[in-house]
C-alpha cells in the first residue's frame, strides 16, 4: 500500500508557464537591485559565498555573480544558490499579491482525498523549500500548506539522481516501494524508480513525453490504492 506521496511542482501540481512566465521573469527583473542591497546581509551573503564555491570562482565580485545568476536563470539551471535567492525575491510578490501560486483544479481535491485516506503528502522540487511553501501558502486555492508533512529541495540531492530518492525515503522512514512519486519529467521518474519508489508521470501538455511510466493527464486519474507494492 502507498503510505506517502511525493509530488513535483512545475508541470505536475502547477503550470510550467506560471514558473517560466511569471516567477522567473519576476526574479530576473529584481535580482540586480536585490543583490546590490542585500549582498552583505545574511542570508544573501552566505548564499553568494555558496555560489562562488559552486562555480569555482572564490574571488568573483557581486557583479560577476549577477552575470552568472542571470545566465543560470536563462538556462533554467537548477542551482541551489539561485533557487534560494529566487525564493527570497518571490516572497514579496506573493505577499504583495502580485501573483498567486498556480494549482491545476484537479490537484487540491486529490490531495485532500489522499490525506483523508491517511497518506502523508510531501513536495520535492528544485525550487527552494521556502519557495515551495510560498507557492502553496499563497496558492489559487489559498493556503494549503497544512496538507503537506514535509518539503524537499536540491539540498537532498538533484532531482535526476537516484541517491536523492533513497535519501528522501530514508528521511521519511518509509520503504521506497510504499512511496509514490509524481512528476512530469521522465528522467526524475526513472531515478525515483531505480531507488525503488513507485511512479506516475503527469502529462499536462501536448508534448510527446513518451516513457514506460504509468501516465495520467490529471491527479484525479491517480489511484494510489490500485498501485501494488
Ligand atoms: C517552487 S516554485 C519554483 C520552482 C522552480 O524554481 C523550479 O526550478 C522548478 O523545478 P522543478 O524541479 O520543480 O521542475
Ligand atoms: Mg517538473
């Protein structure tokens, strides 16, 4: 039986276009002024030092790091320091009501049903845990963070690495075979499957996302009780 469901965000609970057309431009536009104001203040100071270490540029200036970050944004690089900075910048947008966290309409009813059935719910996204809590805390359906028992970001490991899913299962204290991972990206699902998790692939768009994983177009087609383990 499935005891825990871990869900991706972009392309799974939420439209890719919300992330790429709203969140990313919002952070990109504000990043230069944000770094200029915050570069010597924690936690930004430490995040920038982490970026220097990540990129092997120990003597990089803030201007150098800004160029690197803008390039990472344009490449959709899942850099942990970048995601931490984005999460801090996005807070103002959510709190000020500039935008709300997009949820597909099938997501909340399914999460509430699974929670009521005793399945614990978690999130695993490249977005920082802070960014995840903001998206679900200021979502189209209001604050739904009460539904989630925990959050994972790339501090647990990259999403296409098998070890990341072993780490998640160990932290949950649940046998991998009793954990269902939901994502749109087959490489993430492949890694989760190799770690022993069960998988379902969300096909939200019309792109050809052929894979061997069980595929559904919405959360209401997911039946955890029918997944053998
Ligand atoms: C938490 S909302 C922002 C998501 C984000 O920054 C991102 O890069 C999405 O990556 P994912 O691994 O969830 O597809
Ligand atoms: Mg995704």
